């Protein structure tokens, strides 16, 4: 049987590799987003712990702690804003990358379906060719035996 060769196989291979690369990029963005969200939660937790600690302190000692809290909270607020902005940017990049991966995957799946149809048609044609060859051989042998009987 003849070997199946599909003209668009290289395009399919390229799309498969492209999908893999985009998935890797998506994974990297997702991990960076997760790290950023973790850092953001840590900063918020630090502020919450500082407030909780101030609430449990003696009112006389609280004044010095409140001054320290105000200084540190400014820095933490800036860090929280930066981390929030970074998380939002990474979230937007993640959505874009997911859309790109889906687009490439749909294109690749369309090519795979087309390849499957072409392979099925190729197999049908090859079976017809083989069947015709078998039929021709049978007809030839029958005719040969019929000629021998007539002699």
C-alpha cells in the first residue's frame, strides 16, 4: 500500500509546536501572577497583623506603636498598590495568552480533522485500487482456465 502523504502536515506540525510554546508562555505568566498575588496577600497580612497588635497593646504604649504603624503603612500601601497593578497587568496578559492558545488550538484541531478526512479518503481509494487489482487478477485467472478447458 502506498504511504499517505498530506500536503499540510508541516503546517499542522508548526501549529502543534506553536501551541506548545504558547502553553509554556501561559504557564510562566500564570506562575508570575500567582507569585504576585501571594506577595500581595503577604503585604496585606502584615498590615492586618500590625493593626491587630496595636489593638491588643496597652493604650499608653499604643501611641509609639501607632506612629511606627503610620510610617510602615505608607510603605506597605505603596507596595500593595504596585503589586495590585502588577497583578492586574499579569491577569490581562494571562487572558490574552489564553485567547491566543485557544485560537491556535482551534486552528490545529481543524487541521487534524481535515487530515483525518483526507486519510480516510486515501485509505478508501487504496482499498478500491487493491480490490480492482484483485478483481483483474481473478478475471485473468478465470479466463486462463476457461481457455484451457476449451482446448
